């Protein structure tokens, strides 16, 4: 089960990495993290209706000087593919993609999403890390943001239940 | 009314506002009328309204224009609700409605039915300042109102099909992005395009 403590750790990791704007679409496994974002005063939180909107919002906010992340389920990654390709990748926009890994080994929902998630990220040319160890959460967030800013590309962190 | 004559008519009202424009005639004509590094072209159909929202939230003291199209807005219709939810006061969302996919060969959009009212839809989505314009004069009034009052604003510009004979934007996305962000940096006095510190600067060099 996801816990508020682990959600807080992710939020702290985002802040320490310098993220100051997060767009989001919910998933039950992201509930604690979303609650923490709603309550937080430092990070601008912009819920959107569909994940591809969030890629647009993050792109615009980056151009305006924000360090940005998009929080969603991997179904939302599928919804975002054109925006990621023809906006985020073609412009070269560093966006931290925080993706709940539905259908991961041991997860009983959306097994097809689990099957295609990593191949889709590979196909898009988006570098990613699967997060499985709560002790490494902050380090992996910082590393992902460094990779995103150095390459000026979106970089993904796949959030498994173990870190949520 | 034609889009090009509308653009020429609103140009005198514009100072250093930022423009996020849907690819096609809206971009090429606007960049011909007002060449500026403050123009960003969006190739993803429909995403200009979302990019404009993010930009407006990041720069709340700067007016941000979105030049959308009827086909593009249909593709990302939910963005009206998202703009309505977040209420960016500085966003001016203008939809050039020619009732067709002009860049795709002129196929009809949802607007060709004559049944949809984009201005009513925007208002129903929570964008209180929503107007429609069917004459150049009305459009200029709507833009002046949007520039002088808090928004978010939506303007439904009902235009004739047809693109003026102007060249396409001569920048690819990378050059457009860099020039646009440098322009934001210069006019806002901020630093956006941060580069990670090279490893050799990361610590005091120690001689062997």
C-alpha cells in the first residue's frame, strides 16, 4: 500500500531537485502524492483533464522559466505520445515524467499497459529509470532531472508500488 | 473578414506580448505582420492552448496570446475547461475559425455544421470574458478589451477561409524555442536555459 510518508519523500525529492511546477492526472496509487501536492505551497500544481494537455502545460511553463514535471499513470503516457513527440521532443523540452507503472510485475490492473510501457518509452527515445527502492528515490529524481536538463529532453521515472 | 486583415488591424495594439500560435496560416501570417522572437509556433494540433496556459501561469504579469484554430481547438476541446479551472488572468485565447482544416487541404471541421458556438462553449467552461467577432472592428475591440482587463479571455474570430501569400516560418522548432526563450529571458530579466555545471567546475581542481 502507498503511504503518505513515501509520498512526502517523493515531494521532498522534487523540491530538492528544483521542480516548481507539476501538472497531473490522478491514479489511485498516486493519491497520497497528489494530496501532498494539493497541500503544498512551494510547487505550482496544475491538474489537467488529459495527459497530453499536461505535456503542453509543462512546455509552456518551461519556456516561462519553471522546472516542470508531469505526474500520471502509464495510460497517460500513451495519451501523450503525439505531444511528447511533436512538441516536447521536437522543441527539446526537459520535462520530468513521473509515471505510475500500472501492470508492472505483481500489479493486477492494466497488464497490457505494463507490457507496452517500456517499449513505448524506448521507441520514443525517452530515457527512463524504474524506481523500486524507496531508499534511492531522492537520488533517482535528482539524476533524472540532471539528465533531462543536460539533454533538453523529457526523462521518465516509472513509479512502482514499492516507492509510493 | 480575412485573418490577414484582422492581424494587420490588431498589430498596432501589440507591444511585447508573447504569442503561441498554431502551425499554418495563423503562424505564417502573424509572423509576416509582426516578426518577433516572441512568437512560438506549435506543430502539435491542438496543443497551443495548453502551452499558452503553462506560459501564462509561469509568467503571470505578462500577457500571453494563443492563436488557435477551429480544427485545433476541436482536438483539444478539454483545454477550455482546464483554462476555466485555473483562471489565468493574463491569457488571451483567440480562435481563428475558418470552418476547415486549412493546412490539411480544406476538409470540414466541426464548425462547418454551423451548430457549434465556440464563444458559448468557452463561457460554459468557466472563461467569463468570452466574445465572438465577425468584423475587423469587433475583433479589434475584443483584443483591446482583453489587453486592458484581467482574463482569462476567449475570442471567437469567425473568418473566411484562405491564407495570405506570405512565406512559412523559416525556423525549425529548436531555433524557434531558443530564440523565444532568450527573448523571454531578456524581457523578463531572468535565466531559463540553465546548463549543468561541467564536472571540471564541480570541485576545486587539485594538482597531483
